[in-house]
């Protein structure tokens, strides 16, 4: 059986599993999908939340970004896990006690203002749509690879599949489907990592292998990797190269953003008890950590394998020949990925070999002049393909490759569909029914939900054609937006009675606007190329890149909210009583719908 | 009034616990993983240094411990102050 059929088989089987579980679980209960988490054990809920949370950015993109940058991209690892500490300590138990279903409902009630609720919905929409763009990139790459077509067509086909998947309805709400998706995703991520760790270090646990010994050379793996990449003129893998301030701000933005993402917070509204909300955040992080502790090993080991393949005789020997790339089955993955347009090579100096090195490095330029190289010949290597290509790079069996394809799609589809549902419920439930047309019939609400879902996916595809970065970087922008707008409002709403309606509205707007402005100034207006005034290589504010601005946006939000609250009327007594009741677990009933 | 004092005591105990937890949270990630890394560079961990290990592994493990510690401590605090769920 060829690889193409095997991939289809794995992807098809995993989809059949999800749909089967959805049908089976639905037959048992017809309760509304919001309440899917109620009565579910914290461990199960944690697993489902982990599947909801880990998207194309975590699965497909992150390890690739770490592989090609090394230490500097550790921010993704710390940021996307550290946010759960904030969520567990500062938000989850209190929002559960509050007992409504959506984030904007909490903001509307706590700040006794329909305007605050409206602004919260707008913030949520901006962050979620940016997030969907990143997911669509991942979906495009995954479909492009396993159908062996250009990533652009992969994106279009993927968009149709995501749409069908989201419209299929309660899919996302069914906790057990997500549990199945988590199992597929984590198996698909871990198995190749274990194989590769065994090949390179003899240790079956990748996280230990990363700090273990490289069997072939007898040196520590990371020391070996450092030596190879510096030989090729790239930056040392384990050293810090970027600005410390930027790294701190970037990590902080990802952390705050995690705790401000509505589709994650929503899951903690529906656990049975306040104490369960605390445990549930912990279990979610356990299941996320299984992938996140493995990811840096996947990145480092893949980088080592790629360098080895390109320089089979060591960095001092001859480079791989074009003939070997075209005929040796070990290199077959390069031809398949070339079809997606995301990987490419060119024998510039016509010596029949492909030299892979950093041609911007002065030492290597001198070496190149001496050896007659005319620039780096591995001309294109999109970071987002690394995880999907990884099992092929390491020559693992065909079924592992099929499994990884299924896992990548599970990650991208579950999150993309979940986000589309969050967007559509924000538009139809919070915006139309809650604000503009309260008398709308249920049929029309459902219709509005479908239309807004379709509109969101069209916008995401259009903006996804010119993505502002690799998938995880696009997603990082979404986190910056959530960090600057939603998180401060929620935190102040719980921890301060001083912040009033005007303060919250002004704070959210200020945070959202400055962050969006900073992103557009660096990434182009609506991400349209060449409309940017600055670049992330030379940002407006010293070392602060657009992906790191969320933390500053959050600070602006806090300051504006305090200043404006200080100048306007004090919070009324009944709201202070509401805050006091949110702070103690006693008296928490089941979550209720606000309408 | 006494009920009010009790809930104030509960809240300040909670806030204190959150502060301590967040100091640890920041120390392992922003501290050991980023800012203090140069100071820890003498301690080597399998081909890299302690700061690198904290940035890619250690901070995640500490985060896990923190959340479970907080949940355990708070659920006890709820009972001590008589504000646990019925």
C-alpha cells in the first residue's frame, strides 16, 4: 500500500471515530451543547479542554519554530503553559461561581453595562478571527501534504471541511469527541518522537533524550547540535540571541492571552463545582504538558536529522547530491513536500550537490568562495512543515506518517471548529439577540449563527492567503489581542470593586485599539503586504515586536481603567455585593443561561 | 459583622496564597528561564545549562505543581473558613 492511501486511511478512520462518538453521545442526551461539560469528571474535562486548546499552532507549527531558532523560541513553551497558572489562580473558580455561560455575560453583569458587554464581544471577535487565520494556515498545510497538492488548494479544501465540520453542530460540545481527538493527537505527536529519541539517544522518553547523549557521537545531544549548526553558519541553538526585554514581554503576552481566550475560559463555567474548576485547570495542564515537554525534543532532534541528511558525510565532508535526493528512498519526503510549494532546493552552482548553510554569515561566505558555492541551495524550508515531515525525515514506518497526518488534522480542525462556534454564538447570542434584536426567533438566531460562521471562515481564508507569519506566530498575535482586552477586564472585575462601568469600557477599548494599531503598523493593515510602516526586525518601540505587544496593551488597559474609574461615579452597592459573592465558593448553583 | 470579618480573612488568605504562587511562577519562567539565565550558566544540564532546562522543561513542571498545590490548599481553606460548597 502506498503512503498516499495509508494517509487517507488514517485520516478517514479518525474522522469516522469522531463522528461515531458524536452520534453515540448525542443519542444519550439532547441537552444543549453549552452544558456539555456539566457532570463531567475534572480529568475528562481536562482532556477535552486540552484538545480544544491545542491547535495547529501547538501541534504543527511550534516545534518547527523552536527547531530553527532554538532557545529564543522557548517563549512558546513557557507562555502557552504558564497562562494556565493565571487561569487557575485568578479567573476559573470565580467565573464558575458567577455561573453564566459566556465571558461577555460576566463582563456585562459585573460592569452593569450593555456597552461593556458589546465591547467584550468585539474584543472576542477580533481575537478569535485572528486565531482562526492561524488555524487555517495549519489546515492548508496538512491538507496540501496529504492530498499532495499546493498549499493554496489545501487551504480552500480545508476551509470547506472545517465549515462542514462546524456546521455539523454540537460536535464541539460533545466532550467525548474531544477526548477521542486528544487521544489521537497525543499519540500522533508522541510515537514519532519516541522512535526518533530512541534512534538518536537510546532513551524512549524524548524530554530526557533532549538532555541525553547523542549515541552516534558520544557527545551530549545539545552540544552536538550546537556544533553542527554553528559549523553551517547558523546561530548557536542553546544560546540567547534576541532581546531579553522582548522575550519577557512575548512570554507574558502569551500567558495573559491564554487566560483571556473565551473558548478556553468557557470550559470552566460548566464544571459541577468551584473546587472542580480549580482541579480541572490542573488536569488540563497535565494533558497539555505531555505535548509541550515533548515539543522541544522534537524540534532539536529534527534539526539534527535535517542537518545530517543534507550533510551525510558530516559538515566537513561533501554535501548530499541531487541524484541521491531524487533516487534514495530516505530522501523521498523532499519530493513530496516540494509539491506543496513549501520546500524547495536548487543547485545554484551546478556541482550536482545541494549545499545547505547560512549564506548571510561572513565566515561561511569566505568558505563558500573557497569551495565555489553560490549561496544556500536548500532554498525554501517552511517551518510549519517540520512536525508533519518529521517521521518521514527520520525514515519511520508508513503507518506513523499516516498517524501524524491524522493527528495534525485533529488538532487544527477541533480548534478551528470550536473557534467558529464561539464566533457564531458571540454574534447571534451576545450581539444580535442580547443587544440589537432581542425579539429574534430561535430559527433566525440559528440562521444568523450559520451566516456568521460562513462569513468568519471567508474572512479567515482571505486574510490567511497573506498570513502575517508562520501559523504559531499568527496565533501569537491573537493571544496579544486577547491579553490586551479581555484578561484585564476579567481580573479587575474580580479583584477590585473600584473599577466601574466607564473604567472597564475605556480600558478594554484602549487595550484593544493600541494593540491592533501596533500589529497593523508592523504586519500591514489587515495583513495586506506592503501596507506596514515598520517591521519586526526594526520595531517602533525599541526591541518590542508586534507579537510581544499584548503585555503592553494589557498594561495600558489596567492604567486607563483605573484612571477613568477614579474620575467617574463609584461602583453601586449591589455590584459590590456581586463581587463579594463571586469571591466565596459557597452557594454556587449550576451555571444558568442568561436569557 | 462577624461573618464579614470571616469572609475578609478568607479573602486575604487567598490573596496571600495567590501572591506567593505567582512569585514562584515568575521566578521559574521569567527568572530562571530568561533574566537570571546568565547567572545560572555555570550549572550544566546535559549539554546545555540550567536556564535552558527551565525555559524548555522545568518551568512547565513547576506550573503543574503550582496549580495542584493551589487547588489543594484552597479547598482546605474553604473548609477552614466555612465557605465550602454544600
